[in-house]
């Protein structure tokens, strides 16, 4: 009898292992398909930028050829200003060096400098005769600049043409200008044609590759669902996450006690409770940082696969589309904000070790896709202007937005937010609320959050679960939770709270 039981357990574990392998293969194929589709968009953008730069450079070269003619047709004062803009910076640099040399020589003659040429006393001042010499030099330099301006104006006036010659030159210039416009348009049309031909061939090749991946994906899914391996955990189609009688015990402390609830797909779900109620422990159990003492945590991926998270290690969780932020912002200070986002997408890369080591074409293309994805996430979260700056020293509200942008890079299906509004002022909290709601809607993700700011929770969440001492007190809409007497008692912390929790019927 014992042997039969052991055989059943072995078969069950073997089936679970095979399911995990198939799920991983399906998820990898899905990632490959997404990268392939995004690569088509990235290639189109790259070609457009390249063609725009080529056309702009060509137009700039033509402008240089016409510049002298255009200058000759301008009024003398306008020509003088152009010439002055070219020559004045050089003169000012020369004058600046002259002034600094004279000032240093005067300081040295009055014994105001040490051996290294620095002021002995920062408050030391030159004598009146020395200051007069400096003022005389400044006056002379101003005179030189004025003389340069007058000289260039006379030169421009002397080069003016008579009316007949001016009209003839204007006609020639207008013809050359029209020819320039035509040549630029012809080049743009040719570049557009070349880009269209290239994109047609590129798209055809990539779509053929994507179709091969889809065929493989269909085969894997058929194998999963048409065999004994397809036996999935019971989870309704509209549920993204289910906790089923989950408990977490630390020695004699029961941090989570037979907790059960469902998080619907696409909703914003809140978990609330007094300090020490076990909220963060629940998050740690979901992400497998803690292995639950008992109970199941069942999750539906973006691809529709239903997984028992208890079987997975903590580093595997992010590959399933579960992304978490922390109470304390965790960023890499030595890297730029853009680089922080690129690192967040590490699990989205499908190239192998040797491809990475050799920097293969596949790796370079994946990097282009991830960089474009990062730029979109930064723009979405309003961080484009500071993308090349380090996160260290940025306002706390900005750091929170960086964390949210990183979740978008990780291909999130379920975003877990641990006290997202902690440390923010009222205005920053309002902006964060709008951003979270916008992410949930635009990216069609499920958001699960823990937060002590009840205003944010009640305004943001579709459903809320209240817990205390690891036990569920109630679950429902914000209005139902707000008016629930058991929840009110737990938050007020009366002497009867523990007795109420012990005798509370789970809602």
C-alpha cells in the first residue's frame, strides 16, 4: 500500500515537472514572437531615422553651396552680422587670455600669489594703479570689437551690387533654390522607395520566422492540453491569482493564517490591515521569497497557462510575468535611469550564453527592441528628459515612477506594489494614482497593492481584502470595506479585536 502511494506521488511530481518544462517552452516561444513583432517596428523606425538624417545632410550641403549667393543678396548690415558671428568669438577668446595674463602679472608683481600661482588670500585686492591698467585694457578691447564691426560693415557695403546685377543674381539664386528643393524631394522619394522595398523583404522574412514559432507554439499547446499533462489547477477564466488556505508560520508565530481570496484579471486589488497584519508576508509568499507553510498559490499567466507558484523558485517568478516593487526604492545608482530599465528586461532576452558572449546578430536585434521598449516606457512615465541621468539624487516621486517604468519593461501581467505612496506628498500621491490607473488600463495588467494611505486605496481599488493577525476579516468593494464593523474594530485596535477576529465568519 505504501509503495502504491509512493508511486502515485512520484507520478504526480513527474507530471508537474513535465508541465513546468512545457509551460517554460510556451512562454519562451511567446517572448520570441513578441520580440519578432517589435523588431519589425524597430527596423521601420531605424530606416526612417536613417533616411531623414541622409536627406537632412544632403539639404545642408546644398545650403552651404548657396550660402555665399544668399549672403550677397542680403542688406549690408545683415551680411556684417553673419561675418561678425564668425570672427568675433575668436577675437573674444584672444582678449580673454590677454586680460587674464595681465591680471596674473599684476598680482604677481604685488606679491599676492603663492608659488603655485594661487591667491594667498581670497579677499586680496589689487592696488588702484593695477586696477586702472586692467580697466584700460578692457576699454581697448571694447574699441577693437567696435572697429571690427565697422570694418566688416564697410566691407559689406563695398561688395553691394548695382540694381541690374542684383536683379540678375537674384534670378539665378531663385532658380538654384528651386533646383535645390527639387533635388531634395527627389532624394526623399528615392529613399522612401528603397525603405519600402527593404521593409517588404524584411517583414516577409520576419513574419515567416514568426509563423514557424507560432506553429511550434501550437504544437506545444496541443501537447499540453490533449494529454494527461493538460490537467490544470481549478481556476476560473476571469481570475488572475488565487490564494487557497495559505499559511506562513515562523517558529511559533503564525504570520498568515489560512488566507484565501481571488484577484480578478485586469482589476486593481488592495490588501489592507494594521501594522504587522502580515501584508508584506503575503507578497513574499506570492513571489516565493517565502515558501508557504501550507496552502496553494495559483496564477494564470499572460499566455493563459495556470501555474502552481509553490513549485517555482523566487528567481523564476519574474519570468511568469509577476513583477514587484518594494517599500524602499531599489535602483542601481551607478547606472543611468535608461540603463536601470534595460536591466529590468533581462528575463525578456532569449539569446543564449554563447550568442551573448559573441554579440551575435540576434543579441544586437534584441537589444534594439529592448532599448525601444525602454524609451517608450520612459516617455509613458514622463521620464524622457532625465533618462541619461543617474537616479541618485532624484526626487522620491521620480524614483517611484522609475520603479513603475521598470515593471513595464519586465513584460508584467501581474504588478505587485508594496506601499507605492510611502514617502510621497499629497500632489505626488495624486499623480501616482493617475499613473497606476493609466498603466492598468493601457497595458491591460492586473495590479495588486498594499498601502496604508486609505484615501489612495479607496479611490484606486476595485476590490479590497482586509486582514489582521494574518486572518482575513473581509473582502469586497471599497464602500463595503469602509462600512464593515469588523474592519473598523481592527483598525481602531480595541481590546476585543482578537476575539472578533477569532469568531469572524469569512466574508
